[in-house]
C-alpha cells in the first residue's frame, strides 16, 4: 500500500487529530481496506520511493496492523508508536493504544527486548507561548520593512537629528501592533491550524493558551502599540497600523476559507508597513506627505509584488495541507494560475525598483545592481511557471527570501545624496560652485562743497 519497490518510508503519525511528535515507522506495509489506502494516497499527494512524510488517518492504523519490517529497528519503531499513540489518546480522553497494533508488537517482539521509551512533547512555557502568538519572524520582517522605508524617506534626513525617540516609538509600536494582528489570527483558527504541519505547534493548538487569552494579549499589545505610534510618532502612522490590524485579522483571515482573493488582500497587508515608515519620517507634516510621495508607493508596491512569488511558492509545497484544512489557495485550486501570478509579480518588481531611482529615492546605480538581483527572482519564477513542482517551488521560495533583504539593503546603500560628500572628498563628485566675486561697493556720494 505504501512502499513501492524497496524504498523506505518515513511516517509522522497523526492520531485523534493530534500529532505524535518524533514518531517514525520505517519500511512497513499495512493490510487495510482500500478506503483507508485511498485516504493515505489523498493526503500524501502521491507516493515515491525514498524518504518521505505522510499523515496517516487513525482509521488506517486501526483497520490494519503492521506485518512486514525491513529494518532491524522496525519492531522497536512500532512499539514506540504504540506507546506514544496511547499517551496522546489518553491525554485527549480517548481509548488507549490500538489493540491490534499492541498485539502485533508484543507478539513479534523478541524475548528480552527492552521496553519502549515513551517520548512526550516538551511542554511550552507561558513566556514562549505568548511570544509565539506574535509570530516573531513575521513581526521582525514587518519591522525591518518599516525601518527600511523610514531610512529611505527624504524627510528622515531632517528627522535624523534629535528624533531618536521617534524612531524607537516607531519600532516598538510597529512590533506591538503586528503582534496584536497575529494573535487575533491565531485565536480564530486553532481547529484549522491543527491540520497543517507548519501551524500545528502553535500555542492555542497545543492548549498552552486559549483563544480568549490570545484576544486579551492582542487587546493589550494593539492598544499600547497604537498609542505609542499616535503619541510618539504621528496620527497617520498610528492610523495605518490600526487599519492593518483590522485588515489582517478581520478581512484576510475571514477570506482564507472563502476565496482565493485572500492572497491579494494579504499582499495589501504586507504593503502597508513601508507606508508607515515613510509617514513616520515626515515629522513636520504629521505623515501626510506619504499620500503624494512616489517613492513611498514604489516601496509599498515592491512589498506587495514580492509576496506573490514568496507565498505562492511556499503554499505550493504544502498545497495538500491547505486543501485538507479548507483554505482557498491558488496552489491547489488552480496551480497554473498560481504559477502565472508568481511570474507576473516577479516581473513587476523590476520596474518598481527602477521607479525608486526615477523618483529620486536612490541613485541610478541602484537601478543596475537591483536588476541583477531581481533577475534571479524572475528566473526562478519562469522555471516555476514552466514546470510547477516541489523542486522549482523551493528554488523560487529560496530566491524570494534572499532577494527582498538584498534589494532593501542596496536601496539604503544607494540612497540619493548619501555618497555625495564622500565623492567630493575623493574628487569624483561634482565640485562645489566657486564663490562669486563680491560686487563693487557703491560709490559714496560726497556732499557738495560750498
């Protein structure tokens, strides 16, 4: 049913809707009904020789028992599985380990074999659980894109002197409002997060925290973060942050199980932090210059476009999990569209970077070196469009996580006017205009002599 040829199969086993951590059964076949085999094939998304991971429904294990082991540790693996399955099911208030699996393990075990060692999942501390609610990696990315935009805004030059508190308020406020949006998102989706490998270890899924605690955490962090931005930066930046909380935790989260439009809405969420950074740099104008600044919209557009090759390639590698959880993603609803959108927005990144030079945010050297980096992203998107598979998706995803920080760093290195003083000192920049000769003094009128 599962092994083809003599390939070895690695199975993380899911029991009673919860994951049995670090459980592996090597090279086994199961005598089960065709229905259970069909479930395994559907959830696996195809079988192949070699190392792989499958989520096996409990029913498939209850209806069939292991009967063939091709590894010396195969018996011990089955016994460990039986012990861990019992521990998880007892914790969930369900019956103990499957009698068929237990009987098979005990009957096949050689005399004097050591008892199985039960490995339980390490409990999560409250501090780490609340930190996980904030999605620290995603929050760090949002803070970095906000800071990059702040640094690139022309107004930040004027704000650089005596405005360190404003920058600190911006950093803290952005991180806290991002944490609030992420916590609400987690609080709304624990039953669906439990069905996906990338989200099933979140604190609400593991019962370390409840949804009510997540909402309370979001209320505190969101209120404090918005207050820091309003009083420490300006009302425009605070308004953008509050709008992003509503957009992400409200509209985007609601749309994920309704329509593929959720991806486009989520991209808007990622495009707002650069606008926040640009508005924060406008100390004198309370951030209003962001609405008419071409550079701000080029940065926002860059983050908007980048998210499609990044997320579409990521979601393709776990498309069957999205489908099982009921999330409407183009990766499984329309893989061809998923690849086309990735390519389309990868191409859009190139003129958006050129727009930063045209708008006077960066010098024209940035237009050249950013194009080299963006060409790598485009090449990955072309390969993914021509042949959508896990290999090309992973290459595109890797290119996306390198491309964005490199482009932002290059933009800051090539900020317009940053190197003018250095070039002048080296004699390579435009010479300062010579001082004009002083105008001759006006003749003093002499009084007429009598």
